[in-house]
């Protein structure tokens, strides 16, 4: 059966309206964490009456403490905004207290003011420009930077899943000396490079944020990098398929559904099966017990249904 695009869009819109209580419950769960990962990505949005697109933004906030053995359910909350102004993360994180792991976007600076939220940098953002330099020019400096950073990731692979205290002890003993050596090497390398070179820019980016880069060594609850980027992969893939959102309202609907799909995946669920189950129950489910239908609370039941069907 062929369906008109506008009909399908209205169905998706209707589903997103039904799912609004879940999205709010998801947001509360995510913001109650002591550590969050944050990132954002541009999305094309149709500009009304102009027959062309503008650039909106999807923001993602991830709660996932499984790497240090915590049993709290992992979750991701998405938010849509029509631009990338710094006021948006400030609004999104107004209730959050703890440590934020993110890139160096200046819009987060206002979030860190006052000390309610601490900054932890992302090593993958430190690494990325060196990787690009090595791929493009086989730069010797970039190669050494990559090798030094790779040694830090070897340690992280060894301690993943251990307690926060164990992770902190190992990092203080092994990672901190490597980072101090890396910093010294960065500073020495600057004296040998052109002030305007891309390698100089990459090193200065790391040194400007060095305190935040080092923070994961002092706290075993933190990660070496920002895993929020992984939750944005489906958005990046989607851009190649749907091309653009039809409106700002469409962006908000996309954010709602991306969050539920991403959280279902984090909890080992088939997103389609989860959404089907929720949409079949929502009409009769008490609003004050909405948490019962969040992905981690339905995981065991859906797994049992899947086994029976098999």
C-alpha cells in the first residue's frame, strides 16, 4: 500500500505526541546523573516559505556509567534547537549538577560558571586533528602524538568495568605520568613549529584545555573521552536518507524519537519492538506510572516475549 508522505509525517507526529511523557521521564532520569556526556550536530531544516533549508541543531546528553560498574540504566536524551546559541545547553542543563564531558564548544562555558558543573575534556577531540594531519601529510609529530595517546587507551581498555576507585588508582599510577610527558612534549614541539601551522593549532587546542583533559585521572567515574558522539551516528546516517526536517516542529519530533530509540539500544532492546509495545499500551497506562514503560523497565518482559516467539 502506498501512503502519501504527508500522511506518514502526520502519523510520526501523532506518535511523538503520544511519547511526550516518556521523553520527559527520560530527561529527568538523564539529568539526575552525576556525570553526563554532551554533544551536538547540525541538521538541515526546511525554512518556511523560502524553498531552501536552514541549519538546526540536535543536542544529545548521555548517561552511561556502566564502564565503572554502576548498575543505573543507561539513557540518552535529545533536544532540538533552531540554532547553536550557547543559551541552549545552559537551558538543557539547568537542573544538572556534576561533571560534563564535552568538546571545546564555547557555548558550554556559561554552564561551567559558578562551579555547579565541572568540565571534563574529551581525548578523542584532542586526538582527531592529529589523526587528520597524519592521514593527509604523514606528519612525524602527528604520528608521535597518536602513539602517545594510544598508550592511554590501552590502559583504559584494561580497566573498563572495574570500580571507580580502582580506575582512579591505575590512572594516577600509569596514565598521569604519560599525560605529563605528553604535555611537556607538546610544549617542546611548539618551539619547533610554525606559529600558523595546523599542528600548532592542534597542540594549542590540547594545552588550552589541559586541566579538563587531566580530570579523568582524578575521578574513576569519568571517561577518557566523550561517548555522546556514538549516539549521534544514527542522526548522521539519517541525514543521508531523509535529507532534511520539514520544520522546527519536525526537529522536535525527531529529537523525541531519537532519544527513545537510542535508549532502547543502550538497554539491549530492539527499538521497533519497544516502540510497538509502548504505543499499544500508552492509551490505558496511568500517567503517574509512566516510568514503568521506560526501556530498562520493559527489557526483561520484551526479552521473554522474544524467546517465546522464537
